[in-house]
C-alpha cells in the first residue's frame, strides 16, 4: 500500500496516542503540531482503516436477545443492557448506551432531531464531546408547559449541542395547543415554520416512548381535559413524540393530532436513522407498538423489557 505524507502522520499520531498512551497534548508536542491537528490526524487514521476501536461494554448482555429483536422487527441495530434493580439506575444505564449509539451515528453536517423527557435527559447527560462540525440539533416537538413540572427540554438540547458543537433549533411552543386553529396560525410564523421544516428534514432522530397511566408526564402537564385523559387511558398504550398511539402504533385521538406540535409519525418512520431508547415494564406495550409499526431502526433497551416485547 502506498502511503501519503498524511497517512504517515496519522499513523505516527495514532501509535503515540493508542500504543504509548500519550495525551493529545503530548502527541502534539512530540510531533511538533497543534492539538487540533492531532485530533484530525487520529481521525484520519480511523477513516483510512489504520485504527479500529472495539468496545466491550459490561452493561450489555448476550447478543442473542439483540439478534432476536433485529430479526423480528427488521432493526439495523439493537443493544440490550442488563436490567437494573431500580428505575433510576435503569434510566441512567439506558442513557449511557443510548448516548454511545447516537455518537456513532452522527457525522459532520448532520441534522439531528431530538425529543425530551427523563430518558432523553439521561442520554444528554452521558454524551461525550465529539469533534463534529456543522451539526444542527432540532427539537421534534414543543416543550413549554402549563405547570411547574419540569420536562428538562432546555437542559437536554443544551447538552446535545455542547456534545456535538451544534447549533440549537428550538421550538418555543407548547406540545399541545388548546385550539387547532390557533396552532395552525402559529405554525405559519416564518421562524416556527423553519424549525418545523428542519424537524421534518432531519434524517437522524433519537426519542423514547411514553407510558400510559394517570401519572404519565403528558397527562400531568396541563394540556388535556379530564375527558381527553379518560379517552387516552382507555385507548392508548403510550406516545411517541407526544403523539398517542394504540396497540398497532396508530394515532388514537384525531382531535389531539390536530392540536399537537410535533413531527408526524409518518415522517418519523421515513427517517433514515431512528434511535429509540426505552426500558422498564411500563414501556413494554408502547415499545412493542412502536417496533411493530416500524418507527424504530436502532434500539437501546434492557433485557427484561426485550424479552417481554418478544414474548
């Protein structure tokens, strides 16, 4: 193989960094180049196939269950972590593996759509800084609430942007309007329309599925009447991007669809990379519906949830 001067530099930087364990700053001094140049040389070595990184994550269980999920639901990738003794620990571990999966699927210039919620906040908190350029992060649904209950959506998008050197495209709107006509008027605003268009154009999306119970977040944010809450508890298994779905993954209440500010389920299904991070007993039914309806291409879940979905 003929090596270019850039190849030779990349190999030198990679050997110093990976074999001798020098920091990027030390490598820069050794080679007489800047630290950003070292980062680019190491990436060049990876791109040329001179360096491969293999991760053995003890949180991930046997690939057998992941293989079954991929085969059953036609997934591009599935990662199954060990189930945790508490809900808090489960969300934290799901967030860590979800962050890793997202990092592996974002490249320079990408437009990444995100939602909000406890699981996505855990993903955001686990993200490591990436040497990316030209990335934009866009909210796929509104986030303002009528209550004091926090959705952490501002913190979530801030952490995503910090990790990917990204520009934030936020939706300063409630996720569900009281009136469909008011929503339509607001969506015609030039700025809002631009953000919504970006959400539709994003080919990478990361999201979770919401549960359906009287304590569900969306039922506690002040958007819905008592009659609507009752109807949802009777007919919905959960939500995806704040769009309530039934067992088949289809929208439940048409009147709510018309009032909801979020990417459509049809658009979500058409995106190239659809990363769903979800686990826990309460998420089995909505996750199974989301998988069956084809809204997911990449999945992070836990073993107990995976086995229940496959049962």
